[in-house]
């Protein structure tokens, strides 16, 4: 396997995911502008923001299986090309219903994470996959790209160009990816649908899904909803809120490879115990400091580091669950992680309307992180107990 081809696969997959995630995140930075232009209610605005998450999450499962079966390179390219059409249509939308339908289809861009992981893991040995999958996670930077660029594009060229500029970008990226990468030979035995779905019977699949629901779901929720919170709670304008959210996404994204690397060195479960403890404490502080911009901002930086490193550590464990069904296992775990980003914005919106503030939402986050911490400690205890029992049997 040539090193040059490995680097091309990793680099272009990551770049393609950055553009795809910018497409997936298109509505969040411009939600307030859309609300004003289309006269949307708060509920309608929330649905526009989170609707792409639905398809982008649910479709990760079948897309992962399809990528395993037919080749991730082909599926990756076709998925990028598909998103061009709803992006162009969104620029012409003249009603909430049309915009919501386009948002649903644009959600397909969110499936590229599963395809990228399926494609890249086959190019690298197991001992390097924590770092490699962390690098792939840099594709989450697309959320920051959207937050940084789209408000300015809207101000300079109009709302429709927020969609059309990204449609052009993903068209170019699909071409570059297809030309610059190669498909690995198919294995002699191609997994059936039954083989792929066998991972649902493995306990580790659901444990890792729980963890990723917290770490990636938290990342998505912050990335998608933080612009709204900053504008409503601290009265930032769309451009400044976009820059602030971009900072959160950049920190969470670039620390992800470090999380994978540390998990390679010291063990993913041990690292996750520290991270889940930190998320619990940080979310608690955020609930108390939600009215103080400076302290809240510091907590956002810390939370970005914890969630980003957690994403890398969780995906260090994924290939070990079922090496021959990487697409299926990645699809399930990342789908549940994506769904984890769907509910918090809606819950935060409802709790804000009921209580008048966002503190209750952060308290719920702290409780969920505490639950993940308990599960991780229990899993480690069960593993160590099993090892002691096996050692005792071998002694006798």
C-alpha cells in the first residue's frame, strides 16, 4: 500500500468532510436572517436549524453499509453531488415549507462522516487508527467555516448566495476527491446485510453509541444552537456570534486528533473517565454562569476541549468492535451521535420558553455526562474482574 495513496485518501477525505459539514451547517449561522425574511416563529426557526440533523443522522446507518458493500469512494462522491441540488433549490425557496424540505435533503451532507471513516480506516493499520480517525474528525471544522463565512456572504451578496456559494464549493470538492483518490480492492468475502446488522447484537455498539450521543451530540448541539443562544442571551449580532461559535468549533475539532492519540497511548476508557468527569463539572458551571458572558465563554472553551477530545477517544474504540463491518458500526454510532445533536436545541428552546433561561438545559447535560461516567467505570470494573478470573483459571 503506497504511502502517497494513504496520504491522499486521508487528506482529501478530510477536506471533503469540511466542505460537506459546512453544507450540513448552512442554516445555523443565518437562522436569524431567515427568521426575519420568512417571518418564522421561534419554533419554526428551531426546526430549520435541526432538520438537516435528522436525515444526516438516520441515513448514516444505511450509508455506512452501502459504503462497505459498493466502495466508500463512489458513495462519498455521489453523496456530495446529491447535496448540490437541494442547496441550489434553497436559494430559490420562497416559503417555510419549501425551505424545510430543502433543509431535510441537505441533511445528507451529514452522512459523509460515516463514509469518510469507512474509507480511511481501510488504508491504515489498527495501531494508527486513533490518530487517523482524530484527523478525519477535523472535518467537523466545516461548521466553523459556515459560521465564519456565511453571515458575511449574506451581508455582501444576499441570502441566496449562502446556499449557492456552498453548492459551487461542494461541486469542486466532489471532482477533486474523485480524481485524487483510489478505491481499495474489494475483500474476497463481501458482507451481507445480515452480517452488517450483526453489530447490533454487540453490547459495545450501544455503549459507544451512548458515549457518542454525549460527545458528538454535544458538539453538534453547541455548534448549531450556540449562535442563537449568544444572540438572545448576550445580544451579539450574527457576525460576532458566528466568530464566537467558529472558535468553539475550531478548538473542539483540532483537539480531536489529540484525544485519539492519547487514547492510543493510555487506553480510551481511562481517558473517557477523565473527560466525562470534566463535562459534568463544566456543564454544571455553565448552568450557573449563563448570564455572565466572560465566564460563560471560558466554560465554552473548556467544553469544546472536552467534547472534541471525547470524540477522538470514542472513535478509537470503534474499529475494534467489528473490523469487518466498519461502515455498519460507524453508521450506527455516528447516527446516534448525530441524533444527540438534534434533541438539545429543541429541549433548550422549550426550557427557555418555560423557565425564561437556559440553565436547566445545561443541568440536563451534566446529568447525562454523569450517567456516561458511571457506565464507563462499571465497564472498566467488569473488564478487570474478567481478567482476574481468567488469570486465576490459567494458574490452576
